[in-house]
């Protein structure tokens, strides 16, 4: 019977496989060399700007004029837009009016220069006058908004009134004692009345001072709002009308930058800047109405770009400030950028798969294509992969990574001694993709097993 085509080759293959299945796997030898070894850790990253500021409307109004367009480069302090807000100006005028009223001098109750006997017989008029003064002082004190100040003023007024009552009782005793020296009685009454009215005047003066402090604070706040209607760039950068289109850490960067600005500029920037929460950026154009908190323009400082990388917990302890790295961007194929670690965070971040990573900040340098040509500057928000050179040995004793065998807590390499396998416990240094640094246990020039090392046994013949 003739065999069908294709059967004979298949039989030959099966026979060959059966003949070789019992043969032990072959090993391959290599030589311990001295070479440069670099251990690299990879991590996903995002390009970030030096700072991003979203400038918002300080009050409800209308965009009167825009001085910039999307993509314009602006300088620090440059005017970006003007907002018209009658409401803000009215609030400023009202605050100034209240401040002028609070600045009027206190009308003190005149103290009699001398007291005569007939006036001692009419204490009712004086009592009523003093009572009205205390009532007016209490009414003014209760109008103070600050609870602590209001409480202190009312306490002072109560003390003054108690003193006045005590003086009134003393006055009654003086009248009852007219049999004594009239001159002494009159002198005593004059001093007591003057002391009581002086205490009342002091309380009213304190009340006025507290009210004036409050009105001055209101004037300053209203003035800052009116000043902020002229929207200015807090630092140099590129303008985008409206709010930021993506979250790139701009709010945190701006907070850090405002602390470095001069006192006046810092206060103005802080009053004009607010990160929108859950608000979509609307169209910004001349004549468009805005409400307080609406984003008007976003300024992004791209003078120094950085990278925010997420390094796995198993690798982050190897990363240090100053660690060098190379960067590949998804948007720039065939180009490599340089970078340097500027900081390692300590706040963990849980990944989607349950692992933990830590933020690492890098300063992004220039890039170049494979042919040596300069690569373009990336934009904030672009995705990247950083390759961190966490350990480097320029002249290391090294073996191929395939020569390393892990046995429990020990790391071993099979060396050749007199033609047979000898087990060597080694200590590893930098671990590259192809070669691994050997800190001790081997010397350059020795022969080691670089293929099939996991099948070798002590004393096995190696050729």
C-alpha cells in the first residue's frame, strides 16, 4: 500500500523528536567581563508647565474689552481684559460712605465747671441725660458685627453705668449730709460727676474706633474687587481665553508661585485667581456677561517644563534627587529627551490594579531625534515614559543576566573550575536588561554558565 503524500515527513519528524526528548538540555558558557552597567526603571509620566493660573471675574459684570487672543504670549502684569461692574463700584461707594460716618468725632457730654447748691436739688435731669447717653452707647455697640468687639464694648458701658450709679448714691449721701461743709460737698460732687462722664466718653471713643476699623476693612475689600476688574497676567506665559481645558496641576503651581511674588502683586494675583470647581469654561468675548468666579483667561508659564511621573513602590526607593533619565513622548516618535529628578514625593497613589506608586518630579531638558536633529518642545499634558537610571557602574564586573540563578534568599552563578560546575554565591549591584553587575563572588576572566544555568548541578562536567 502506498503512503499518502505528507505522511512520511511527519513520521520522520516524530521519530526525531522521540530520539532527542531524552537528551539533557545543553548549556552555554560565557566569560566574566568588565563593562558599563546601568539599571533603568521605567514609569509613565505627564508633561507639566511651570505654573498655570486661571483668572476669574471678581464680581458680576460684562467684558468691556479684551486685549489678547488665544495663544498670545504675555508679560507679567500685562492687561488681559477689563470687566465693567456697576455693582462692584456701588459697593465701594457705600463702603466709603460708611467709613466717613464712622470717622466723625464723638460728641462728649460736657462736664460742669462748677456745681452750685440748687443744682444738687435737681438730680433727675442729670440722671435722665446720663441714662440717654448710656442707651445711645449700647445701641451703637450692638450694631458692631464682630462679636468679640461688641462684647468688650458692652462690658465697658456696663462698668461705666455701675460706676455712675455708685456715684449717684454717693451724691444722695452728700445731700443728706449738708450739715457738713458745703464747699467740701460741692467739690466732691463735681469730681464724681466728671469721673462718671469721662468713663462714658472713653467707652464711646472705643466704640467709634472699633466701628472705624470695620469700615476701613470693608473699603479695602471693595477697592480690591474694583481693581481686579482689570485682569492682569500674574506672570509671563501663554494665554488661553476662559478656563484651563485639562487638569495639569496648575492650581498647585500657581499657589507656590504667588508666594514668591512681591507683596502687592501677590495680593492682587491671589484675589483674582480661583480654580473653577465643576464649572465649564464659557465663551469669552467683548460684551459677554460674566458672574463672580467665571474664568476669564488662563495663563500658562511654559518657560520651564517638568514631568510628573508615577514610580512603582518596588522601585521608588532607588530614585534620588539628581537621578538622570531619558524620556520618550507619545507625540514625538523617534525622539529622546533628557530629564533630571528634582523631587520624590511621599504620598502614595493607588493604581487601577491595586499597586501603589509615588509621584516623582523631573526637570525636562532638550530632545533630539535619532538622526541628531533637535526635537520640538512638548506641550503641557502630553504623555511620556521616563527611563530612570537609578544605578550606574561605568566599569563593573559583569555577567549576562541569563547567568543569574535565584535560590531562596541566595543569588548564585555556576562557574567553571577544572572543567566542572562550581556553585558561587554572588552579590548583585546594578542590574541592566542584558548584563548584571557582580559586586563579589566572581572575577573578570572566569568562565560561567550563561545558558541553561537553572539545570546545572554541582560537579557537573562543563565544556
